[in-house]
């Protein structure tokens, strides 16, 4: 990725690699989410508010919720641009937008996310410090930002598919707990044949709790309709994440 600094946001050039694609030579939703998160990381490093900058204050960023709307999945070798920027502050919450474009400037996907700051000693949310709130004056006007991510789900009422998971060492991130992209992977896995023949259109996910190495999790799915599913990731009775996915028949790829 090459960084092209803009005001408070960032634009990155990226080429879809062999390790990003599935059997149809399309970038997987997981690969694109991972690329967006890397873009956000590079952005906060430049702004001086990364996890390492906040470590002396015993603070860490926590992703609370996210939605992603997929218009088209790019293919192997395709050049894309990832645009990301902070999009607002509200009490203990911060917001971040993403947009991924093809070479012609068409939108491949867009995403909005909600974050908070956690005190790493008390494990509780904390107010946004003034050095971060000072960026508020540089944030684009609301009409130039995506709608806020406001996803709320209840526990599943029934189980139509289920898989058990053991958290592996390579599922962990630099904080020592499971990476949130792994949560998405685990929650999609019970869908089976849906993954082969349909294309993900929309993902809405709410993160509730962290998990660690060698813990045993259960991924459950409830079918809402032929194209819509509810997902729940749990550790025993504790819910770690809830999600909804919406799919469409067929596989749209650029020829």
C-alpha cells in the first residue's frame, strides 16, 4: 500500500493479490475488510492516535459495530483505492468511514464503523481525550460522511446451522485476542453452500466481547429468508458477536 495523505483522511493504492482471492479469482469479503482495517491503522499512525500512541495512557481502540455494503468484488490483479477517514465523535464513541473504488472511480464497497476507547487496566470504556477530540474541526460535514452504523441484534431464536471453533494462535492480533476479521470468518463458515454460489451484498455486525487463545466458541446461524441470515458467535453462554448477512444469487465478476 502506498499512502497518499489528504486532510484528516487517507487514500491507499492496492492491487488484489493471489492470497486475497477465492476459487472464483475474486477478492474475498474478508480480504477487503482486512485491507480497510490496515488503511485505518496507517491513518491513525499518521495522526498520532494509534494503539501504540495511546498505550502510555492505558487506552486502546475497540471496534463496536460495522456495516459493509458490497457492490462488486474486485478480481486478481485489479488495482483499487481504499479511502478512509474519521467521520465524527459523540460522547464515548468515534466513527470511521471507508470507501473502496476501482480504477474508473466506481464504488466497489463502502463501510461505516463505530469505535470506542477502552481503559486497558479497568477494561471499561472511557471518554475521548482532548488530543483526539481536537481533530473534530477537520472532520468533513455530515453530508460528506456515510450514515452512522447503528446495528442492534437479539440472540437467535432458532439454530439452522452451527459449527464449533477453537481459537488458534494465528487467530490472535497484536493485542493478544482474536482479530475481529476472524470473527467475521467464523460467523460465515456455517453457511456452507451459500458461500459457493452466492455473493455477499451486505454485512452488519455488532462486537460484544473478546476471546483468547484456545477458547472454544460456537458459531450459529438462523435463516431469515433465502437471502438473509442472522449469526451469533458465543463462548458457552456469553455472546461475543451478532450479525446479519444479505446475499444475492450468482457471482458478479469483472471479465
